[in-house]
C-alpha cells in the first residue's frame, strides 16, 4: 500500500468521522473540522508519496485481491444491514460495518505480506465489538465511527512514515 492506499484510508476515515457525527446528532462545524483536517492532511501526504516499483503482473494480482475483498465486504455489509434492520437492531449497523470492514483487510494482509492490514483488521473488529457494549445508540455510533476513523488515519500515517523512512535510508 502506498499513495493510493493512504489516500483511500484518508477518505474512508473522513467518511467514518462524518457518519459518527451525523448518527450521533453532533454534526456541527466545530466537530466536523478536526476530522476533515485529519483526512485532508493524510490525503496531502499521500500525494507526496511514490508508489512501489512493482511489475504489471504483481499489480494485477494485488488488484484482484482488493477487488474480491471489497466485493465480499460490500455484500456482507448489505446482508448485515438488512438483517439488523429487519430484527429491530438498526442501531448496531455501524458496529457490524466496522467488524466487516476490519475482516476485509485480512486477505490483503496475507496477499500483500503487509502486517499493517492485520493490525487494522484486529483494531476495527475490536472497535465494532466494543461499540456493541455501549448502551446509548448515539454514543455507540460515535465510539465506533470515531474509533474506525482514527484506526484508518493512524494506519495511513504509519504507512506514510514507513515509506518516507525507507526512501531516506
């Protein structure tokens, strides 16, 4: 994962941030600005990164891993959201999404031989399950969304710092 991956983590962290604020009813400019600033900073850093020098066959292989992991993630989120809404547990949708998003990083960790994906997977799964323990739905959504946003941003920052250290060394 290099520039495109870090960009995606920045954008999706911003989406999680806004989802948490919106579902908790705290979508005010003072609450939005820090999250959008963090997302913008990570995206700006990603634009300064150079991508790995990998051959076309490896690029295609990685693309297939991301495609399949993301397709299965999308289907799983759809099914999870449908089930939760139909059993009267819609307030747990973001918890389920965090767990599924986390699990979608597992095949990437294996396929890319990059431990950071396992760290993101484990952290997001824990954030989703911890959210299930929060009684108030607004607080639950805030915990899960902000925890997910911070996880993605910190992972992106770690990748960017590691790439920069590798380039300098």
